[in-house]
């Protein structure tokens, strides 16, 4: 699965300067879908289904006190999809009788809003199986945000099982520097005040070897050693920049917070078709502090990528040769 | 603020001084809300103002909002205005906000209301009973006729206790709060003196602070900002910041390249050093200690207390 020219053009390239450091990089979302339905929809929905069928534990959970939050999530997602992709999704509401039509998956269900027994899965699982985003639902209480429900089939090296029930600063525990910089305290204070109807967004990035969305800690044995296989020859094809478009959405009835994560992968040879991106990424990787290189799991191939990119920067025609 | 436009479809006199207004949307759908939420209502008087009221309908009800409004003698005219409107009137509302949210993990809820303070607790009852969590409601009022929702509350039987001052019934915080199960959360929407009594009793009985909640209305924007002048230290350019513009907007209007990300005082991207002048910090980004240093400002939200602010640009 590769990206079409259109997908490459739309890729959410994350770097605004040549040096990357953690900050409270949050921006408002305006007149834009919260959930992105792109050319990888079918592939990713099937992949998600396969992962959930193989072993749902560690990939999906919702604590019992998250029932209202589940319906909130379902309501927001259905409305968002129907508003922004009317050719594929339709929501018909007659009082509490709702009919959901997903033409992409050839699926139609009529159910009673707030009555769980009328859906084939509980509401959060039902709807999150139909989007490409991983989604975390956070409960807001005691001046904190708790990771109390989630679906996570495409994580960048973390474990839903391990983080279940944790507080905001606890599940960010392993991140270097950001605690000392005060990023998490400030980010949390901000998130707790996110208002109904005023969602926010931020980008996060790392790198992945091979076009693989499921880099969970649970499946580490399947992908960890791929990082040993990067060479100057296969770098452009194997190494991917991995960008997460994250959203922060207030859940109106439960007063919780929804955190959808859409993961986009672009191979280096796709990326270098844009010379500005090539130069930027080269600089960012050169300037990246060692503890971030380590945390992001780049240590084994960071150097190879820099060398490869330097060749492309110096001799752009190599890019064409590679792609 | 005209985020929601509603029409009044029903007005009910709950007591001689409290009216309930049922509102439906004119321009689409009503925003959903969580129990304990309030919202701003625009009062279209000569001097436009916004009053905050708690929602007292069910959060699961998607077609209408209910608000209950007390006619208050020393108001700025907002409640008088609402008490004389008729059905069919259109009103402008803000979006719901919640500073009095239910803790979703409570084993039991104790709700304590005084007079009009009952309103946010009504919306909570719909949620608490749907989730079948034990609760008690203790409700102090002058008399049954001065007691809003008196009939409505009968359905909950002996889980609701009334205290009518006319009959000499007094609410005793200690008696109510003692011998409750671990994990009980207390919600107070009562006059200040009773609130202090309740908090004192809760603390003496060992309730954790985070288990005692009180209603605090979020400040509704008054737009009462003062204009000031920003002086750019490097170019000595003077930029006037009018009351209805942020410093960031004024800088941009003057063609000065200024950083920003969230434009809401939350991310720090627009920070600028302050060389001289007193800052009125309005952000949620700096800690109190950082605010006290008075040496940097978030231009997207904060302003000057002094007439002029010299900044490092
Ligand atoms: C509320 C929703 C959020 C959730 C559920 C969440 C969750 C996570 C998780 C699970 C990780 C991986 C930690 C690990 O290594 O085990 C992470 C990393 C991180 N998070 Fe968040 N986060 C949220 C919001 C934010 C916000 C608002 C910021 C803003 C500044 C932020 C900044 C970061 C950073 C900088 C990292 C390190 C990423 C990297 O270098 O690859 N997070 N987050
Ligand atoms: S732009 Fe984010 S704090 Fe000002």
C-alpha cells in the first residue's frame, strides 16, 4: 500500500522550523472534518477488524462509567462523517430512532439512541470500527484526565492495556524533557477547558520501518527487529515518516474528552518528491537531541537516514533515481 | 455571542418568583450538555448584557432546554426582562459550560440545594437515576409554595428531604454528611453561609476536598476591557490596542510579524517579553508564580493594567 500523488500532496508534514522540540502545539480546528476518510479507508478498516478478531484484549476497552461518553462519541462521529462525506454516510434521526448508513462498508443499522441493546456492539466499539482513527476517551474528574476507554490498533509504540485508567501525567510518564519543560501541566490545564463545539488539534511524529500501522508494544516481537534491516540502499523505501493528526473534542453529555489519532505514513522516497520537506526533515533529524532519538526508537537507523537524506539534498536527481 | 438561537415555547410559574422557560432551537439543533452545566443568555436591553443560568432539563432530552429564573430585586435587569417576556420570544444563548460536573465514579451523591440553587441539581437527577447510583437530595426553601420543582421531586420519594424555614425546619450539615459510604460526593448549591457550614462539616468528617463540589459560575465575558498602548522597544513604534481587539490582532493590523498557534491563551506560542508596564494576565498557560514575574505576556489574550506596555519587539 503506497500513497497516491494526492495523498502525498495532502500529507500533514509536521515541521515548521529546522529544530524540533516539544511544546504545547495546539491549534483550533475550523470548518474541517474531525475524522478523515481517505484512500486507505478500506485497507485500514480491514486491518483493524483483523487485529480485533485476533485478540481484542489490550486493543479495546471501556470502563463501565464511560457509558454516556460512548454515546457522545458515537453521536459526534456519525454527525461529523455525515456532514463531511454525505456521499458515503447518512444519519437519519426520527426522535430517538436513528438510522445509520455507511455506504463504504455496505452497512445499515437502525437503533434507539441511548439504548445499547439495539446495536450489534456497544456504541463506542460499533462506531470506532468504522473510522481509521485510534480513539481514546478521557474522563474528567478530580482536576485530572483519566484514560478510561479506547480503541488502539495503530499505536506508535505504546500499550493501551498498560495505560488503562491512568492520569494525564502518568500515561505521559516515559516522554523525556516535556515534563521538565512544563508542557504536560500546561497541556492538561488547556485540555480541561476545551469547550463544546470548539475542537483543537495537534501533530505528533515519529518514524516507522516498513509501512506498518500496528506498532504496539504487544506485537513488538513482530516489528522491533525491522529496525536492524535499514541500509542506504533500502532506506528510501523502508523508512517512513509517521505523523499523527490528533484532535481534542469535548464530549457534551458526559463532560469527557475525545482524543482521536489519525496516523499517516509516508515513505522517504515519497517524501523527497517535495524538496522543501527533504531539506527540513534532514535538518530536523540532524538537530534532534539524543534523548529524543532514543525515545522515538530511531537509534538504530537515525544515522543511515541522515546520510541518505544528505545525498538527496546535495543531488536532488537521486530522488528520482530512488523513486 | 449568538451561538444558539432559541424560541420560548412554554413558560411555567414554579413559585411566585421563579419561572421555568422551555426553549427550542430556531436554527438547527441544540448543543448537548452535561449535568450541572450553565449557559449565557443574552439580555437585549439598551445596555446589552449576558446572564448565566443553569440548565434544569434532562441532558438526554435533545429537543428542548429548560431554564428556571428567579426574579431578583438587585439584578441589573436581566431577570426582570425574562420575567416579562411571552412565549414566542426569541433568545440568543451561548454554548453550555460546566464548572459543576458530576464525578462519574461516585458511589453515592449527596445534593444540597437552597432556593433557586436547585436548578443544576435537577439536571443531575436525570443522570444519577439513569445510572442507578444512590443519592439523597436535601432542599431548603421558605415554604412549599416558594419551593420550585416541589411536585416534580415527589417521584423520588424519601430520597428527597425538604426543609421549610417557615416551619422552622433547618438543614443540619453534620447530620446529613455523617455515616455516608466511602466514595460519597457532595454537591452544594446553597447560599454562602450554609455553604461554609457544609464544607466545614465535610472537612471535619474527613471528606477529601475533591469530593465536595460547589457551583461557581464561569465568568461571562463582559467585554469591559480597557484600551492601552503597546510600545515596541526596538522600533519605538506605538501601537494602540482598542478595547475590542487583542494585542496580537493590533500587532497584525500594524503589519508586524507575530507568532501564534492557539490564539486562546493556552499554548505559549505568542509569548513576548515585557520590559515595562503592568500586565493583566488572562491566560491559562502561566503558573501564578510566572504571572507574578510580570516579564512576559501572551499577546493573543492578555492585556495591560497600566496605560502602556513596552514590549521586546
Ligand atoms: C488527552 C489526550 C492525550 C492522550 C490520551 C495522550 C497520550 C499519549 C501517549 C499514550 C503517549 C506515549 C507515551 C509513551 O511513550 O508511552 C504520548 C506521547 C506524547 N504526548 Fe500525548 N496524549 C494526549 C495529549 C497530549 C497533548 C495535548 C500534548 C501536548 C503538548 C501531548 C504531548 C505528547 C508528547 C510530546 C509525546 C511524546 C511523543 C513523541 O515524541 O513521539 N499529548 N501521548
Ligand atoms: S497563541 Fe497560544 S497562547 Fe497565544
